[in-house]
């Protein structure tokens, strides 16, 4: 090989190495976040990987599990396993516009403030004047309000003030000054929220929105990354009721409860309805059958399933994941264009 050929080869290798480094840097955040739920939790909680295969009886349970805190409202605490919130717990709450997400969460903060906890409601949508006006109607007087959208600044303030529980309103409003494409930004924001919560033992609840077609605004990575997913829907039998479903809870109960919502907000006393009376598993199984029947002999996207079933995107994703794990549904593609078909 001539010197010229060697130089060209080395030059090519240098370019390849540079591109690898650049690609690794650009995708570092996304790659660190796009992992399975179990690996994600392990990395965030301990920053290590345990390969010792320790027997469950020999694993030391951290003291943090004994430091849960409650709202003091029995039926409300019940949907979180009767044990309350775990420091460092991350939550998403999703619902259609006007369902009552803000009222629900800001009232929880008020209850916690009265019990001595430090809370904050950080909005990137409504000004604090508008929030304060709504808070008076809800009899919320003690919750500190702020307007911020930069996730880096938000996390810095959360650490500085050492809050116990913070609500972020909402995921689509969050941004960063770092230069990233939309997918990298989604991964970066999810990572910042979860890491800040775990490292500083702060409960962080992030509000999410459903589009008219039932899909999440702002991406699906955060709901997969957090510990608890809450979906709120208007009760089909009574317009004054809201069905609150815990569709995922790594630290306790998953199920459905219905609360009355009035002009002064939620009373947080459970109301017996057809939805709440049934065990959540039975309720989910009935919806699962509806979705499975829709996919027999044809393929559909989540948007098409929403239009056909009127089941919210959050439920559809849970149901489709369960059906796929059971080997009953095949998925082709990714994102909102992914197609699902029943395996017959």
C-alpha cells in the first residue's frame, strides 16, 4: 500500500471516528433514557447495576420507603395504596382539556401545605394571576405559584427550595436552552424530571394533555419513565363526576375511583359508580376485548383505534402493551404511525 493510500485510509478512519463521537454526543441523552422500565428505575435510584443476584429476603429496603406522606383525605390516599406519596416518586396525570387536572393537583398541594409539606405549582401555560384567581374558587391559599418553562431552571429552583411535592404544568410547555432536536429534547426533559425527583427525594407530578384524537401531546417517553400514571376522564353516567384511574403504580395500588367535581373543585370523597365498583382488572379486560375485536382481520393505528372505540390514548397504550405481551397483537412501525393487528 502506497503512502498516499495509507494517508487516505487513515483520513477516512478519522472521519468515521469523528462521526461516531458526534453521533454519540448528540444521542447520549436519548440513548441513556430509551431503555426498559426496570433498567431505567435501577439506574435512577442507585446509579449502579447490581449483578449479584441477591435474594429478595437479603436486600436491604431503603429508609425512604418508610417516609411516605399523605394528604389526609382517606379516599384520595387510597388510590395511592393507602400509604401516600413516596419521596422521589414521579407521576404523570393526563386528561382531555377542561377535565380538571389543574384543580385536582393544586388541591392536593393545598392539603399537603396544611400538613406542613413544602409544595409548588409551576406553570408554563397559565399566568400566576390566572392561577391565583382560580385558586380562590378552589379555596387554595397556601400553594406557591410560579411561571417557568426551562426545565434546567425549573430543576435548579426545585433543588434550591427543597420542595416536597412539585407540579409541572405541563409537559408540552417545557423546553430547554440546549440545542437539540425534538426527540433529544423529549428524552432530555424526561431524564431531568426523573433524576431531579430521585436524587433530591422530591415528588414531581407532570400534567399531560390528550389531543382530540386521543394521543399524548409532547411524546410518550415520560409516561413510560415515571413511577405512576394517572388518567382522568369524565364519567359517562354523570357529568359532575371524574373517573381517576391509576394505570401504573410501581409503589402500590392500581385502580379506579370516582370523585365529584363542583365549582369549588373536588371533595375527594369516593362515589360508587359502575366504573369504580368494578375491579380495575375487570374493567380493563372489557376494554381489552373491545380493542382486540377491532384488530381482528385488519390493522389500525392508535388514532384509528381511538376514533373507533373512544378509549383514550393512555388506556390504549396500556391495553396494546398487555395484548402484545400476551402474544395476541403484532406491532409494525413506531410512533403515531405504528400499525397494530390481532394475531389469530
